C-alpha cells in the first residue's frame, strides 16, 4: 500500500469524526465512504459486529478494523490517528482557552452560577423519574430525599453517595 492510501484512510476518518458525533451517524457515513472503495459490504458488516461486541469505543474499534482490513497494522494506525486527532485537538484547544481564562472573575462567577442550574436540572429529572413510578411510592421517594439531604449536610464524599445510591437502587427497584 502506498503513502497515498494511508493519507486517504487518515483523511477519511478525520472527515467522519468532524462530520458526525459518532454512533449510528458515523457508521452510516463510514459505510458510504468505505464500502466498495476500501472494503466489501460483508467485511464492513463483520467490522460493525466486532466493534459492537467488544468493550470500548465502537467508533475507534471500527476505524481500526477498517484500517487493518485495508492495510494491516499501518492502516489501522492511520485510521486510529484520523479518529482520535479531531477530538484531541478540540480538547487541547478548549483546555488552552480555559487555562488563559481561569483567573478571570467572570469565569468563576459563570461556574458558580452553573451549580444552581445543575441542581435544578437534577431535581427535574428526579421529579420525572419518581412521577413516572407506576406504584407512586412516595415513602421511598421521601427516604431518598432524606438520605440525599443527610449526605449534603454531612458533606459525604460524592463517590460514596453514588455508590450508596446505586446499591439502594438495586435493592429497592428490582
């Protein structure tokens, strides 16, 4: 395989990652861009099947599978680099901007203002979850609200609160 093919693979996966948000949309675009040009339809179906079964990011596994099918390990590396480059560059850009702005007072005020908004959103989600409960189990809802208030007042570590909430959810909502 020539350098041109590696560049084509690299560019293909950069394009897919910039034009889609991963998931089903990326699979559709990747199908359109690869089947018949790089791999057969049966190979693509096999790639989607493998990437769905294995743990980890389906998009990255699909990229590596297609790249490997095209040109072995060098193809997989070219496809992988094309897949991880756009989000990496975007994250580095955002982090750089935040590093420059972190000392600004308005940024601290913005973040401080987010806390009540997040709390309200979480309350609305909790309200919808408990309202949708077919049994209307208000005593359990009050128990969870009371436990949440105790965790807040006792300044319990968030990790322990989430672990406890998950265990209680398994216990009470089977």
